[in-house]
């Protein structure tokens, strides 16, 4: 599942995100969602989130839902 719909992204789920500095390479970073930073219902590049370790990026894929 991709992370383009805010309704699919919830705190506590495991996701792969693309960090700002990795947008060109497309390198993914795995983590657990702490906060959802995007206010709109959808975003074409993925919902922006903060992971529990403090990293911020856009959700590329949702790995596990609660």
C-alpha cells in the first residue's frame, strides 16, 4: 500500500519513507510513525510523517497496519 492517503497512515504503524536528502536516489528509510505532518487528505508524493527516531520524510509504502 502506498502512503498517498492520510487516512491510511496512523501513528504506530511501520512504514518506509523517503527522506528529503534521498529524494533523488529514492533510498528508503524504515521506521515507526510518530506524528503525521501533512494536513491534506492526500498528497501525490506521499504523506509527510515524523518517525519515532525524529527523522522526517514522505511515506513511500506502508509495511504493517494496526
